[in-house]
């Protein structure tokens, strides 16, 4: 039996969020003593609050998942806030961990940090080849800066950290409110609403030609826990499911699974975002034995079932 996590105190920032709740559950099941700070008590964009958190809890490890996120619309509406909040949270969490002696920091970045045009599948060494796609560059650059910070601290102070880059996440527990939802929950809500209102069409942003790779939330959480235990290098590691799918295909599949029988009407005046996304996740398998296991069709079905059973929670406005 694995006893690595027994009694280890782990702070999981963002532990009450979509990915965080699954990570917390997996850690607790393995015997970890998990602390989930609330933003109302610990504003991690404030240096003193971040340091107080680490002083009060004295963790062995920190898993930094707290982030301000959203789809293309949110990134276009509030780019400065997304950049600054994510930059400050990452900076203060990593510095507090270093100064107060936390043994390892697990940092979760984003696929949005890759250059707009990157050869597919994305390989980690391509991360520095150019500027991210414009609509999500502020978020992507803020997360990329955290990687630079981790590498610098490792070189100068020997601080132990790892940096994981999951592709687009989906699954039960996702956010379906229009101001923060990403493509899958946004399309699910639109199709369900249209079916219930007996509407003849659903409008979808872009051309539908852009592609994405989606990683089921449980697979991502499993990777984070495995990497925290077995990996000890701050250089970036991709997490993906090795399946590239077009937005048009996703929309058609969601329409079918939700029972919407009307037309999908594409709006090419709205941005597609990055043209293609799929990562090479072979490094994760090689370094800590992780590979995604959830089939996309099954994951999508489970996501829709959860949404239909939990609509009030799913559609709750962000605070």
C-alpha cells in the first residue's frame, strides 16, 4: 500500500473549484491532510495574505490551482484583470512556499501559454517559440511567467517545484455560467436551453474549424497527484488525451447528446481562438507513469448528465 501521502499536509489553492475538488478528494482518499483556503479569508493576490496562509498551515506541499479563468469572451472583456490576478497569485504562492520552507510546489499552467501557431502536437520545447493567441494571451503569459519564476528559484535557491500544463478540461462540476464557461459547458447550456424553449437554432461563435484537445477532469487530477509524488523537475510537462477534435464536431455531438434537433448557426465574425490544439503528453507517461484513460464520448455524456442533475449549482454566477 502506498503511504507517501499519509499525514502529509497539503495546501490546495483553488481546492473548491472545478479541478480542485477532484484533486482534494484524491489526496484525502490517499491519507493526506488537505487544507483548502477560501478566497474570502486568504486573498492570494495580496502578499501578506499569501504568507499568512503558509505561516498558519505549515504545509509539506502546495498544489497551486487557484486562477481567474474564462472562455474567449471573458478573456476579451477583462484581459488586464486576468493577467494581473493570475500573475500575483502565482508569484506570492511560490515566494511564500520558498521563504517558509514548503518542500514542493505543484504549479498548474495552461495550454494557452503556447504560441498561436505551434506545430501539432505541441511539444514542451516549443513553448518559447512565439507569442500566445491574442484572445487569451494575458492569461497565458501570466501563467508562463510563473514557470520562469519556478525555474529561476530552482536555479538560485534549489526550490523544489513542478510545472504541469493540462489542455482544455471538461467534466462534471464544470462552470456553466455564461461569463466564465468554456466551449463545452457553453455549448451544452445553449443546446439544452434551446431544446427546452423549442428554438429552431443555436448560434455558435466562430467558424467551427478550430480544433481543441479535451482532458477529463479526473484524468487531470490523477496526473497532478502522481506528479506531486513522483516528479521533481521544474521544467514544463504537458497533460493531454491525444485526441484532436474540431469545434464543429463537438457542437454537433453535444446537440445530439442533449436532444437538440435544430440548426447550429456559425458566426464567423466572432473569433475562433487558437487554430489548432493538441499536445504531446508522452513526457508525462515517461516521467511519472500517467496516461489519460477517459474516452471523450463517455466523458461528454457524464458531463451532460451531471449538468442536467445539478443545474442550479452548475449555472451559479461567479463571486
